[in-house]
C-alpha cells in the first residue's frame, strides 16, 4: 500500500515586491502570484528584510512631563526652555522594538480583484483601517538597525482556512521605526509550492 506524501515545487521562487527604502509605517503590495496552473495545495512563504542604518533622533520627554528638569537644566530653566521654544537636544532613542508584518490578500475571480483593494501590481498600498480585510500571514521581529531579519516559512493555506486562492498578493508593513535598507538585493520575498503525490 502506497503513501501520500508532500511534493515540493521549485524552491526560492521570487515574489516581486520592492522594499528598498520602504518608509516606517508604510505598506507595499507585491505583484500577484498565479497559482491557477500549478494548483498547489499549500504555498510556503518566507520574507527577509534589512532594517535601515539610521533612525530619526528624538528627545524622551517622559521625565519632563512629570516635572523633572531637562538634562543640565534646573526646574525654572526647563520651564523657560519649553515656553520660549528653544531647540531640544537631539537624543537617540533606545534600541528599536520594531517589527514587519506580512499580510496576504486573495482573489476568487482569477486575479481581477483582491482583498482590501490590492491591485495585483508591485505598488504602494493604503489599507482600509482597521486592516480586517487582509489575513496576517506572519510577523518578523526587527529590533535593531542595519540588521537582516528573516521570517517564515509560513503556510499560505493556513491563512485561508486550508485552501490556497488561485491568485494571491503579499503586503509588507514596515513598523521597524526606520525606513528599510535602500538596497533591494538586501531583501528577499520567496515562495515554494507544496502539492501531494502518491508513492
């Protein structure tokens, strides 16, 4: 008696989604991936991003708000500092506690339309808020600058109740606290299809 086993398609198949210099808080949608010929029962998706090398400086006002003076200033001068709008010192924040969300939008009409208005082209993306019309495929923890982080592989079928749409689009959301690295080759978006075979 034979067995039914996984049959893996070609690995590392690229998904077109330009992430170079993607701004903090911005989203980017991929070009659509067509599954209508391969009919994969599942698709494994992996994404790698490199965070940017620098962050915007900011000043932590938490102590000031509770009445403590700014660094090097007494209480009165701190108040004058606020009232007269003198430039605040530039202070780098602590290490990032950021992340990258990987969302997926599906199509049930041959790629004509996608969840939440994704176009099926590699392009910037403005979601409906809240983003309940998309499926969260996975999240990449990305706490530091100038560092490559990898997420996945994630099961696409698990995001769609066990079925893979005939077309799908990835949507990458940058919440790292900094723009992503400016070199596109430092980011990766790939998939591998999974079918079944009887042996």
